[in-house]
């Protein structure tokens, strides 16, 4: 039998027919339609990834809340050390050993804090001692608002009469005053010691810690990116808080001078309060305004005289926040005001008053990290 007369294998015939069918336009359309019918990404798989990330974030926040006695002093020491790093660098350039420079700067910071506490202990104790009479004095000063206060008083009486028949709640008094003082002072002392140790060790081993973080990554590009991020965080925070500290010192001196000229008692206390609380945007100046208003009501006979100091302080803080600080800081250190507000609210809820102070440094570090990671410029969005 000649080769032309040999039967073609069935598999070969099927292969040819399949190839022809695959090459036909109808089969191509059918394959594309079937391929489009299969989803590229499983939505349940994506939901599982999102849920896993959400659980990780919740666990991280819970750990930060539980570990507050350890995390807050360490973060506070990191912020203070970052502010004081230029002083340590200056001493090292002039021939002083790094450990000696770190100890000198840390001891100076501690002595400054202790000196302020000792200096302000007397006026603070005086105003805390008058806390019991604040309500009566303020109500007497605000007689023009007596009607709303009377309505609130009547409402309180009605609610008290409704709840009069309920069970009596007994408040258990502490056994001794010594036990109460010890229970309050022990955590504070331990956290202060932790703060001092973290401050000194970070100032001494700052370069080694940076190198250890960089060498955690194996890729050279990742190491360089990490080193740039850490350097940018230190540089931006040192520049921001260094300039902001000078601004706050000037604000404190101006506030003390204004309160002294107006005639408020303890002007040094209000100056220090304004300088310290101005580190907390929005909340700090609002607290100072309210405090000056209350002190004015207690010190002067009329409401107009009492509102002079808070009104002048509002003007000063507005000028400082809108013109002076942006001019000194530059546009590259600007933070989103809404982001600052949310970070302060979240950190205050998480860690209390110290969390409000740590909110801005943490937000600044996060913005530097995201800015370095997503350095590519995106498309210009329409307004």
C-alpha cells in the first residue's frame, strides 16, 4: 500500500480538527466569552485578606492600649531625644564623647522638668485648693445667665427626687491616705525611670539602633530606602520641634507678660501653661483660653475685664498658628489639619493626655514613611 493510501490516525485527525476549530473566529469568540465569565480575582479571597488585615490592626491597637505604661514613656523619650539630637551632635563635633554628651543632655532635660515642677508647685497647689469654691464664685459672677442655671437646677432636683427611692450606693473610702498616695505615685515613678533610661540609651545608641533596623532587610535598595526614611524622620522632627520649641517659649513669655500687665495672679504659671499646651494643636490653646477665662472671672469684678486676657491670647495664638509658624517651618512640613485632629483624638482616646502630645510626632513620622514609599508623583487631580 502506498504512503498516500495509508489511513490517517484518528488522534491526528482530531488534532487537526481541533486546531482548525481553535483557529476559527467562532471558537475564538467562545473562548473569550468563557474566559471573561471566570472572575480574575475571587471576591471572597479579597474579603478574607481585608478581614485578616483588619484583625491585625485591631490586635495592634489592643496591644498598644494594654502596653501603655511601657509604650508611652518610650515614645515620649524618643520624641524628646529627637529634639535634643542637634545638641548631642554639636557636642560630639567639639570633641566630647557621645556617651558623655548624651548624659549631659538627658540630665539637663530632667533638671529642667524638675525645676519647672518645683517652681510651679506653689501656684498649682493654690489653685487646686480653691477648686471647691470655683462653682459658687463663677455662678455669682455669671448672674446674667441665672435663668438657664436655674432651669438646670430645677431639672437636677426633679431627677434627684425621681431617684430618691432607689438603692443607696455606698462609696468605699480608701483605708489610708498613705495607701492612696503610694498607689498613685508608684506607676508614675516607674514610668519616669523608664523614660529616663530610654532617653539616655537612645541618645547614646541612636546610630547603632538605626544600623540594626537597616540591616534587618536583605535587599540593598530596601536598606537605602529605610536609611533615607529614618534620616528624614530625625531631620524633620528635629527641625520642626526645635523651631516649635522656640516659638512656644516666646508664646509663654508673651502670655506671662500679658497676664502680668492685666493683673492676673501667678503670671508665670499661665506662661508655662501656654508654652507647654501649645504643643497640642487645637486642644492645648483651647484649654489655655478656658483657664484664663475662669481665672479672670475669679480675679475681676466684671465679665468684660475677665475676658480681656483670653481674647488677647486668642489673637496671639491665631497670629502664631496662621502666619508665624508656617513662615518658619516652610510648606514641606505642613500636615493635613483634619489628619492632625483625627490623630489627636485617637491618641488621646488610646493613651490619655500624653497621647495628645505624641499624636503630632507619630503623624509626622507616618507622613514621612508614606511619602518615601510612595514617592512617585501621581496624576494631577481636577479641583
